[in-house]
C-alpha cells in the first residue's frame, strides 16, 4: 500500500495581506461610490415625498376653504332672504370677489336663483382639487416603493462592504498569525 504524500499547501503571507488590503479598498470604494450615491438618491426621493405631502396639505386646505366659502354664501343669502332684503352692494361685491378667485371663468352673481349654478361650479373646483390630491398620493406611493428598493439595495451593499472589510482585516491579520515568515 502506498501512502499518500503529504504536501503542505502554502500561500505566502504577503499575498494574503495584499488580498486583504485589496478587499478593504474595494469595500471603501463600494461605500464611497455606490452606497453614498444610492443614499443621495434615497434622500432626493424622501424630499420629493415630503414636498408632495406638504402640497397635499395645502390643496386640502383649499378644498376646506372652498367649503367655507360655500357655507358663507349660503348663510348670507339665507339671511338676506329671511330679512326679505338684498345684500348691501359692498358686501355682495366682496363676496363675489372672494368667490371669483375660485371661479375665474364664471361670472358670480349672488342670488337665490344662482345658487345651484354657483354650488355646482364650487363642486367642480373641489373635485379638481381632490383629483390633484389623489394624483399626488399615487405619486407618493410610487416614490415609497422606489425608496424601499433603494433602501434594500443600500442594506445589501452595506452588508457586502462590511463582509469585505472583515474578510480583508482577517487576511491582513494573517500576517501576525504566521510569524515564521519573519524569522
């Protein structure tokens, strides 16, 4: 029976140290270029989301403002009708001016007979504002999904960079474990 020859496999320590240093450099480059770039893109997405959320709040305030204007007109016209008098000219002009801001293309006339037309026009304004809110909400949902993908990629790349750093450090420390190369 032949005995298998026992050859010892030996890699020079300097090779392990060089590989370890290269892995640490790759990890640093990975962190510097890819992870930082993805983090910047993620921050841009978050800023866009926040901007959209602020815009949604502002548009919602406009919807509420239109609703208050509607209620104000109804109360004033109802009061004038109950008193069986017309609105004073200055009051009517101010209310028409306020409503005219929301209905620039429609002549505003404050009378009981014009209420259905006025309310329908204000409904259309509110519907348009709500559609803008819905569109911004859907855009934000897409941004959330995009950001989740970026954060997942950042997490994976950080884990890879950490693994490369630990492996590189282990290979660099191999020099200290193999003292016979220095004797």
